[in-house]
């Protein structure tokens, strides 16, 4: 069951220029879609473009893991659910799942999943900076709303060893 309050949702369509020679979404474009979904998260936590400019703050990606789970083809509608699964005063750990289609159908399986670590930055340095109180409150609320969610593809390491 989906906890909609815990989600920031981004929607897009797989474009012809994003498709590879196999007719599938090209590897790099999964990350592009996730990048756009992260922009939606920034808006949701109060770090939209105007605030980033006014405060001289931004978020930088420190690490990203990507799981390709099922193929997706040109023209497909995709939905990305973004959850904050952990945070501290300067960092946020996200879990993103991409689904084919635009609805939260029960039992729907993701086509991809990504785990990302972002750092809040004062661009005048640039240097790491604590979140402003209003932004931290929104991050904490999203994290609390996701507390019961169990990310299926998070905290994984790449290995040839069986799991």
C-alpha cells in the first residue's frame, strides 16, 4: 500500500531520443528522469529555483545507485515516486522508484529503482551547509511519513557473490 503523504511524484513520457538500439529506454536516461524527479523534490522541500537563487543554496548529488529491473519502451508514461528515507542537518538520502504508467496500482512493480545521497551546499564556497529551518522541517516531515516504507532495492552493493 502506498503512503501518498510520503511521496513526491514526478511524471514523464519516454521520448524517442531516449531510446536505444534495442527499443528500450537508454541507461543514461533513467538517471535523467531521476534527476528531474529530484528537482521536483527540491521544489517540495522549499528549495525551488527562486529560493536557491535568493539564498545562494543548492543540493549536490554525492552518490547514486541505479537498478534496472524491467524494460520500458518509447512512448511509455512513467511515474517516479521519491521518498526521503534518511536525513541529517546537511544531507538527505532518497529512494526513488520508477513505474510504467501514471497510477498507484496495487501490486505494481517498479521498472527501476535508485538510491541517492544529496548534500545541501552554500554556493558561495561552495561548502556544505546545514539546511535552513524551513527546509529541514519539510525534509523531516517527508522522512517521518516514509518511516514505515521498506525500500526494496536500497543499501545494496555490487557483487558477483550470490545474495
